[in-house]
């Protein structure tokens, strides 16, 4: 691939995916290789509340001919739900960003132990230790790691079945977590020179008024983008959020939300092109894009 990569609405940009540094199934370099093989031209690794994979991801991306943006997906609480904010194009050494992410991760281990206790009450023992075999670091443990262990241990046939039976609200293994505030997450990203993006907006079970409040608060705090094309959006949902991007004057982003080959409904680099009447977030971040030599 040529090192001359045009940044426009036709750029094959995948700016939302995960590695083993959070809850993905492949190491950062392996995700990069899969993205490059799929024709991705501009890539960002966006692990949950963690930037520890950036150095490996960047090195692999540039070596394989892809342009690269730093990325992260931050969990925030809004209107009683967990909302994800993707940060792109920031300085990963920025102290406030690093400290904010560390504090956000800090509640994962106590929450995970509570989840395991809930599962033990319905006869599923050893879930915390089992989930740890999929992540290693209690600071990064998530429901996805529990789900993978429950499938491996034979309690369910698939990860979606685990979530349905055990890990959603009202089920034995569900424990809420108080994440970062929306304004704090956006401030960490902005202060580090990046742009904040609302991830997969169709996934949240908000009423129309709650969704409007999310967009208005997001913009009021300095958020600038929304994912229009993402693995969990239907075609009609992508059209809806393209319209909202234009209505609210937001930059449009694109990302598969790839986690693992056997789990993800959308593979890296396989989304349709962004509409030409939208302003891509990567064009606004052109000066932050790191290009192969």
C-alpha cells in the first residue's frame, strides 16, 4: 500500500476496535494485521478505558502501511446507563488522560468479584478466577471475560446467550458500575488534543428525550463527533445518525467495533463508505494522523 493515503469520505477508516489489552480476542499487532489484510487505510485501536496497546498497535500499523490515530473507548454514566465515548487523535502521554483512565479502570475488580458472587449463588463457582484467565489483569476485567469463561466452561453455548441469561440487568451476574462522568471523559480527550465521539448511539435504550439530552450535553462539554457507521448499526440506524450528525453539526466516524473473529458481527474494514455529505472525523484530525514512511 502506498504511504500516500488520501483522507476523505471514501477512506477505508476503521476507528473502533479492541484487542486483548481490554476485551478483544487478538493482540494489538494481530488486530493491525487483520485490518491491513482487509484493506483498512486508516486505523485506530480503541480499547476500553486503556491505552496500553497503543505503542504496539502504532508500530504494527505503520509497518504494514496503514495510517494511524491514537484511540480509546471510555465508559461513562449518563441517565442511568453506560455510554461509550471514543477518543481519537490524542496525546497518549497526557497526565490527566492517563490518570482519568486509571481511575475509571479502578472499579472493575470489586465489581467483578461481586459478579462472581452473584453467579456463585446460582451454582456457578470459580467465575472470577475463570474470567481472569482471559485477561490476566483485574483492572481490565469485564463482562465479556466472564462470558467467554462461561462458554468455555459449558454453562452456555455462546457469548450472547451468557449475557441474556446471566449478565444483564436483573440477572444473577449483573452488577452496575459507576463510570466516569460524561464531561470528565470529554475533557480528558480534549485536553490531550483529541476529539471525542459518541460510540454506537443506536445501542443505548434511551427515550427520544434522553437521546436528545445526551447529544446536547455531549456538545456542551465539547464533544465533536458521532459514529454513523458501526458494526451494531443497521442501515436505517446509520441513516438516522447521519441525519443527526448533520442536524447537530457533528463530525462523522466509522468503525467496526471488532472484538474477535468468532464474536464480531462486522469484520474490520468491511463497513460501507461514509456518505459524501458528512464531514469525516479523520479529516478534522488530519494533523494528528501518523502516516507510514
